[in-house]
C-alpha cells in the first residue's frame, strides 16, 4: 500500500488546493514495487523539475491548484 | 505490461491527490510502455456514515486481487469520532495484509529550501524502515490517548495477538539491512521511539 503520510485535511476537501507531491512520490514508490523502475525515477525527476520551476501549490509558495500540478507533472514525466 | 492496482481515494483531500497521482503514473506508463488498470474502492467516512461499514469482508476479498493499493492516505473526517475510521479501515488493512514495514524515504529535493545550514540534496537522502505492525507501533489511532493510553494498547494488542500473531521483527531488520547495503547507502541506525500515529 502506497500513501502520503499526511492526513485527510477535511477543511480543504474539494478545494483543489492540497499539495499532491507526497502522493505522487508514493506513486513513484508504487511503480518501483511493480518493477517499473524507469517510470518511478521519471516521476521523482518530474517532482524535482516542478519544484525548481516554482510550479507548486500555495503551501510551497506557489499559486497552482492540485489538479494543475498533477497535469504539469504528467506532462513533465513524458520528457524529463 | 499491464498492472492491476486498487485505488482508495479515502476522505478529505484524498480523492483529489490520488487523482493527481494517477495522472502522473499513467503518463509514466505511456512513456515506458506499461499500463495501469485502476479499480476504485469506495472506502472511507462517506460510506461509513451511510452504511456503517468500515472495511468489509468483501473489500478484503477484492483488495487481495491486486498487486498494490494506491491510497490517499487520508482516513479521517470531522463527523466521525477519532479512532473509528483509523482502526476500522487503516489498521484493518495493515494487519490483514501484514504490511509489516513502514518505509519512508527522506530526501532533500533540488529546489527545496531547508533550515539546515549548507545542506544540499546529496547530503540528505535516507530511508526510515519502521515496524508497522508490532512493537511500540501497535496502532493506537491518530490521536494520542493521554491517560487512557494503556487501556487502548491492551485492546489493540489483544486483537493483534488473537487474530494475527505476527512475528516480523527479523523481516524489518532484513529489509533495513538490504537497503543499507545497496549502492550509495552508507549508514543505518536503530531507534525504538514509540509512535501513536497510524
């Protein structure tokens, strides 16, 4: 089972503001578990790239929504 | 290559962050030639409030068909007394599937500011291998129980002993050893810090 270690933050539910990076990182670990090591490594590189670009949610000083960060990471993971 | 993975969005922000994660994983699959067949599970506070069900026998039967579970990590809702969902879902899954390791990578990513002076990504990169089903980490729930702690501990241990009787300490040590022995890993240490979080 692969999960971020933070909680459910009920007060932010449905607002599209939560930082998805821990969940995405857990997804990278899931890929490692499935034997998809290249994919797992690319997901981590995408996270790093996104942070370097400042494409992050507001808790990290950015202005992006949860869904925007997810889309951006998905696009990055195809190239990084 | 296709992999079957169960997805549990859970409560609160869970569904949103799992959706983001799935999008990224699927994109990795397009690039590297694998496909994830996702199956969503409606397990969490909403269902509990509607039906009174926590983790059902059918949930367990279905979940056991998958190679992995992707979970929002988010079980907990203001409308439900703390501890019910954590024990009835999170800990139930953990013990049923004998998830005896809590594996946590700690890595300073490039671009992230750290309050530690002069530390760079190459300086902070380690993995915590933690007992997940026994020892101090018996799973009391997400809130520290204060003076009732001992009672709760006994209850949980009773369940654990009767239903599972696990003895996994050797396995945790073995995994920690393997990670510590892999290239680039130089040191490991032990800690017996008790935890009260699931």
